[in-house]
């Protein structure tokens, strides 16, 4: 763990800590909502360990508490978690090594770990921030869910406290720096419009998948952008060679 921390910049470590703090609030609210809604204590705890996906956990519990069956809850969670499939392709390079390590790494794949990994251009830092963020979030999330579940109905209306807004607010803060690029900004705007427009008409989880349509409007990089990317890759390669010498 110490070697991972030394690899990353202080600003990145600060951002990971802030995400963990936001997830702790959301996890506590999830545990409290589940137990206060009438579910046994073990349900939110088992979901957090086995599923480890906040959006899917909230969706599944929401279906059950509203009177839906277990199959409907599982289907809702699977649809919502389908967004992680393209994320897996984009960060596949960080999951190297034996099969058990890849399986553990896949369990740690979340919106946050993918976002942090994609912010890093150097492979070693991508791996470091992915594993550091994933492990930290897994520990913090499960502890906070346990504490929230034990608190039960003591928290009351978690929406009134604004805990439900912490999760999307942190994700928005992570995305904002990437919007400086015009192609990324175009894809994000189109995807957001599609998702918002589709929300009233499709089941929960599908608007996020439909937002991927925005990638079709991103366009191909210009010659100048491609040249800059090639130059950056060459500089990185030269830096590695100098380090070896």
C-alpha cells in the first residue's frame, strides 16, 4: 500500500480521500434506508460485499421495498451495472497478473476507480490509483454500510439531509476537468441530453447506457490533436529510456 501511495501525487490522494468521504455518507444512508425499510441487517451488508455497486444496491433495495420480487430486484441491478462493461474495456490494462488478482480487480471496478484510472496517462500510475482507490472505497463503503444499518431508523429521512446528493456531486467534480477537451465536452453534453430525455420512458439503469450514444458525436481527433498525442507518447517513451540509463 505504501508503494502505491508513493507513486501518486498529493492532489490525487486528496481526491481519493474526498471520494471515500462522500461514499461513506452514501453508504451509511444506504444501510439506514435498507434496515429502516424493514430488511434484515444482513441484506445490505451482503449486497455491499458481493455486489459493491452503490447505484445497483439502491435500485435493488428500492424495488424490494416498493413491493417487487427478488428477480425484479436482481434484473434492475444487472441492467444498471451493465454500464461497467465498457468501463472494463477502458481500464483492462490495469488488471494484469494471475487470475485471482484480475478477479479481485474486477470486483473493485466502479465509476470512481475507472474515472481515476482514466485521468492517469502513465501505466504505472493508472494501476496504482485504480488499486488504491478500489481498496479504499471497498473498505470505507462496507464499514459505512454496516454503521448505517446498525443505526437503522435513527437517521430518519436521509434525503432531507442531502446525503443522496453527495455521490453524484463527487462524480461531477471528477468529470469537470476532462470537459476542457471539445470532443469530450460534446460527447458528455449529447449523452446527458439523451439520458435525461429517456429517463421518463425507460426502466432505471437504461438511461445511463443510452448516454453512450454521445460517443458517436465526439468526432475523430484532428491532425493537430493526433500529433500532440503522438508527441506526448514519444516524450513518455524517451523519459523511460533515460530512467533506465
